[in-house]
């Protein structure tokens, strides 16, 4: 690569922004008794370091599961343990059993932030750089610009370096998985994805497209010959990597069941806090949580999720292609986010990752989606006192996207990948030519509502009757937009091959 | 926001660069700020709550007003915005007051006044000839120059972390240079005169301005061999220049003259009681001199040539501004430094007179003036290196030889700013930003001049690479060794001595190139 230095510059910019954001406050700073995710991660270090592995997921006098009990898969626990060993060397007080609860200091914050940066630097950032370098039919400059935009995506930066989590680890592994299976390293790809799954169970949002894509590949090679071999190899890889990660827990049935119960807390309700998904938005009009019995809620959400992601998945099985795979990742993750049970607002990051990957194909819509996704987390970010970094990083991201893709010039049907869809609609509705214009208007309106709502949330006090008025509004508005995006991405997937056939005809 | 996007989407890379760096500055708001933050808060309070007659007498805080009157008026103007943020910061008695609103206001005031700097960079980019412009945007000299100036590492950390207002002052200087390039001499002179009354450190480069304007503006023609044609002297131009300088000075100092406070003002502006070197040694000639003295004294003690009881205990790097007594070498007085500085400046001035090369020659002379005073001046701050680095950026995109000097000067000069930020959270920031700027400047200039000979010889490469191990030693190894208590000055001494070598080398190389360059009139075909 002749312009390696530009890529280096871009990575350094990404790192600088990450570290400067990390100087800000974190979730639950100085808010006893429960604090926030920062304390949760510290607490896990304390637990994993001081307790034997068999007790990690069990309630005991030393491990009160109600106080940030471990509820992520084993890989997260191992990561915590690793960090704890480092912490032990620097200052044993940080992870002392019981006494370290709610520990906060400038040095400790620095340590925790550094662990995030190192994990990010080792896993997520190399994956992004490699992904951009592997892109085809693009000039080096475009590749670099693409990497800049992905690295500047504000949602991930703000949650990992502001709020405090390690999403870049699981998303990074998932990205390695995507890279692997897209470039015919199927086994390594599935291994990477298994690691992602074992780091955060939320990666299940991505699992169906992986499954369908790999299955489709096997079908394509013929289930009686090479396909079967590949399928067996894949199955072995997945089973082996899972067993390896779960080794201390699979020996006893009770252990494994307890971990699973911790990972999937079905009794925690349909949604938590304010999420920009269907159920939370519906609850404005209809309190589903209270009307329907618990198991019905689970069934309904399951059915809706399945229905909304089925078409794209079926299509992927029969026509597996890296491009289709990326778009299916988007729609599947988005369906899960919108319809599934027990969704967190941060789960939108799982949708944002695949959207980042299609940034170069549909820059206008992707930028729009990524802006909305960051906006949907506004209540959370405001609670963490992250207004300033949010505004700044969002603007930086927007400028980066606008300059590197000149997105406003790319709103024709062709560039929105809606050409074939429009052509098929025009067979019935000849006057259907207004789509690009409508989308432009919608974008403008959406940006205006987002800016206005942000301003209102920041400056106005909500009426006493509805203390959550603004956060509910934010979620509702974002949810509407996400529904629109779900339809849009499904259209792209469904009309994809037709356009290719048309192109071949015209060629 | 949409309008902003439209503005940037039209291929307007300059505004994207400027906005990008502005946003980065906003992200730096929560970082560490030095005592200069309190200095400027105190000046806000003084100018806001006291009558003009007391500005230069007030001494409740140890950070008395020691900038020229225009800067005081600038603070006065700012204070009228500040009162809408937090009235309390304008109270002279409120020492070390730093509420979050005060912080926000002060930080934003720096970011906001940087608009002048951005404009100046924009004007400077117009002045350089884009003949060599490649096909790609990132390889155009204008693009590279604007990155080098807008994203300058030194300005970012000195202004937006450490806290100062160098951005808009540098903006004034760059703007006046740009005006001289555009043949708008009067405007350039006016801007520089105003600048002098904002911050008197720019006196260092005043000789270059004075002589250039006299030689190339007041004398309107040259003989064919390039020497001055004495009868072409325009008296009118000299008078108008003088009038500008006089009027600006009258505006600035007049009120204090009327109050007969001029001696007091000057005693504040030129505090010769301070030591030879700033608390941390700026990497100049005296740093080498002091380092040599220290080494000699240690050797002397080891060999029992010196009596330990006679050695003054004051350590120069203990953090306070204090006098330092040399143990072996003769002590240095302000007069000596003044003479050294003048001697160092003289050749470049002669060059400007006898070998006029238009604005480019002036720029070289200006950089030499700044560098020479940095090398030999009394009580030089390490930040003063920016005075040479920023104008040097303009030269760097023009010629491979200049680019090479620029890179050595910038990299060492910037590295020498590291001790300004000594807190742990800022460590990654300074390393990342430094890497960002250094990687970009070296690689982009290498790409720009790839058809010419390599920018560095093996010795220079080796020297620059040595900065890495030096940083690792000073920040990551040294604090964990047993020397930490006994030789606490060692990292600073190493840093400044190591950087002093590079800067001296760059200064010397630039001097050689200026003195040996053939006059431009012979090389250029008219």
C-alpha cells in the first residue's frame, strides 16, 4: 500500500479521539450505592480474581449477584481476570474483595480507560483497517477515508470510552469473523465469531446471517461432496471453540445451566429503561408489559423477530454472497433490536457495525443511520454527563462522512441502490420517480428533529407529570426511523440479484 | 448542521480541515491546564474590575499583568463576555478560581479567537506557488501546508491543553507575512505593529520586518546586479510606515504615557531579574552550556577537583524561576546573551540587505531571527520555538532542502514541548498527537519531494529515531529506577540537551543555506 502513512494518520486520529473522550465522566461516577457499568466491570475483576472459577456465576456471601453479578459469557470473565492481574500489580486495593466496592480514583479511571484502549487497539482497530484495505474497486484515498469514517463512528466511541464498556472486543471479533468468511477463511472466521459470541451473548443478533451464509456456501458446493466436508469442519470448529471457552463450566450440568440462566435473564422483562424499539415505543399507547402475561410477551416478541428476519435469511441461504451477507447482518441485527425480548439501548451498536461496513456502498443512508443510532442513545449519554463529547464527535463524524463521500451528491436511485426496486414499482405505478427526493426531504426533517429534540432535552425541564417526556420522545422518533431503515435494507436485499441480472442484460 | 455539511461536501477540504481541528480542540477542553490558565483568569479580573491606571500596578496575585496594553484590552473585551458565564471569575481576590463555566469560557475563548489563525492560514495558502501540484489533493502543497499549520502539534498542546492564546497571535503574524507576500506592505506593517503591542516576544523578529520594509519597500528599485539603487528611495513610503508604527504605539502606550506609568509598564514587560533559563531549560545554546557545566561539576566532584561545600545547591530544574549559578563555566549575564543574540542575528540581516530575494528571503530572515533569539536569548521559554516552526512551515513545501530543515526543527522542537504536559492522562494525548503530526509531516513532505534526493542523511535519521528511546527512557523507565530521587532533573536535562542539539543543527543548516544561496535574480528568468 503506497499510502500507508495516510492510514497511520487515520488510526492515530481515531486513537486520539478515543482517548480524549475517555477523559470525560463514566457511567455512575460518584453515584452510590449502585454506581454504573464502570463499577460493574471493576466488580467483575474483583470477583474473578478473588473467587474460584466455580463460584463466579453463583450467588454466595462473597458474590452478591444482585450487585452487578456476572451476566456475560466466560470470555468476558477471563478478560476481567486478566485485567485484574494487571490491577493487582499496580494497586491491590482496586480489586480487594468486599472493600474495593465502589472504588473510584483518578489513577483507577486511567487504568480502566487504558484497558479499553488496549483491547480496542488489539482487536477492533486492526480489523477495521484490514477490512478497508481489502475493499475492492476503490482508490487508496477512498479506502483511507472509509477507515476514518468507521473509526470515528461516535456511538461506539461514546459507549466504550465515555459510558464504559468493552463493545469493541465483541464487535471486533465479529468483524474478524465477517472478514474471515467473506474472504474464504471460513474456519478462522467462524472461530472469531465464536469468540465474539462467547464474549457477549448479544452477538447472537449476528449469528443467523453467519449461519445462513455458511450454510449457503455449503449448499453451493454441493451437500454430497465438498459442501459436506466444509459443513463438518465448520461444526467441529464451532463446537471445539465453544467447549474450549466453556471448559470450566461444562463439566457439571448445574454450572452450565447457571451460566445460561445468568446470560438469558428471561424474567427481567420485555425491555429495560428507554429503548428505541417497538415494544418501548408501543408502551406509550399500550402498556404491554402489564397487560400480557410474561410468557406471551416472550412468544410474541419471538414471532415478530422471526418474521421480520426470515425473508433476508432465506434469501442468503440460497444466494450466498459477501455483499448479501453484510446487508443481511444489518437487517437481522435491526430486527432483533426492534422486536426481540430484553433489549438494551446499547444493542444498537450491533446494528451499527454492519452498517459501517456498507458505508462505502450507500454512504448517504449509512451516514444517516449511524447518526440516528447515536441519537437514539442520547438519554443514556446525557445521564452519563457526556453531552459535550457527544455533540463534538457526532459533528466530526458527520463532517468526515460528508467530505469523504460527498454524501449529498449521492442521492440518485442508483446510488441509493433502489434502481431495480423503482423499476419494478414503475411497472404498476409509472409516476414513481419521486423516491430520491422524498428520501432527501426525510433526511432533512430527521436531522432537524434530532437537533431540536437534543436542544429541548438539554435546555428545557420536562413537565412534572411526564418526567421522562423527552427520553420517550427520543426513543419514539428513533424507533420510527429504525422501522424505515428496516424496510429500506430489506428492499435492497430482496431486489439485489434482479439488478445484477438487469445489468448483465444491458451489458 | 445540514448547511455545514453542504459547505463541506462541495470538495471544500480546507473548511473540513479547519472544522476537524476545531472539534479536536473542543475535545481537549477537559484536559489538564497549567498555571497560565490562572494567569489569564487573573488578567480578566484585573482588566474588568480595576481602572486602567491600576492594571500594571495590581499585584494581589503573583501572576501580574506582563503583556503589552493591547493584550490587556483584549482581556478587557473578553471579560465583557465572561460576565455572562460566571461573574465570579472576574473577582481579583478569587485566586485559582476554576469553576466549570470558567473553564468552558476560557477554553472556548481560545478556540474562538483561533478563527483569525484559520483565516491567516487560508491567506498563506494563497501565497505559495502551486506549480508542483500533483494530481491528487493530498499531494498538493497547499493541502500539506494547511495541515502543517492548522494541525500543528505545538499550537494544539500549548494553546488547548497547556493554555495560552498563541493561536490568534500567530494568526496575526502569518497574516502580516501573507500581506507582505501579496505586496500589501502597509497592511503587513500595520498588522505586525499591532501584534507587537499584543505580545512583545515578537520583538525577536522585528529586525527582519524593519529591514525588509526599508530595503524592498522604501527603496523602489534595484541595480541590475541586485544591489540597492540609492536614488530610488521613496521618502513618502518611509513616512507612512513610520506613521503607522507611531499611531499604533500611541494608541497602545499613549494612555500610560499620559498617566506617566511607562517605566512601570516597561519594568513589567521586561523582567530581567528572572534567570537565564526558564524553569525547564528551553533547548537552546544555554541548555547545552548548562548541561556541560553540570557534567563538568559532577566530574569535578568525582575527581575531587571541586570542593562540595562551595557548590551552590540551587537546582535549575526544581520548578521555580530562579537564578542559577554555574559551578565551573563562567556565569552568563543578560548583557552577554543580548550581545550573542545580536551577533547571531546580524548575518541574516546583512543577507536581507545585500542579497534581497523578495518575500521568501524576508521569511528566511524572519525565521533566522526567531531561531537565533531562541538560541541565545535570556530566559527563553520552550514555547518560543513555535515562533520559528510556524513560519518555517511556509518554506517547507517550497524546496526539498527547506523541508529537511523544517522536519528536524519541528520534530525536535515539538518533542522539547513534552515536559509542558507531565500529568498521566495527557501522556497518551501528547504521544498520539506528536506521532500524528510527525508521521504526517515527514511522509507527506517525502511524497512531495520524492523526485529529489532523500530528505535525511543517515545521521539525521538516526538522531530523529533516537527521540523514541529517549521518550521511553524519560517517561516509562526512569520513574521506576532508583535514580528518580537522586537525579530528579535527569529526564529534563536529557530532553533539553538532546533537543538542543537538533535545534542548533537546524539553525546552523538554515544559516548555511541562506548564506550560500545564490541571489534569486540570477536564477530566475524574468
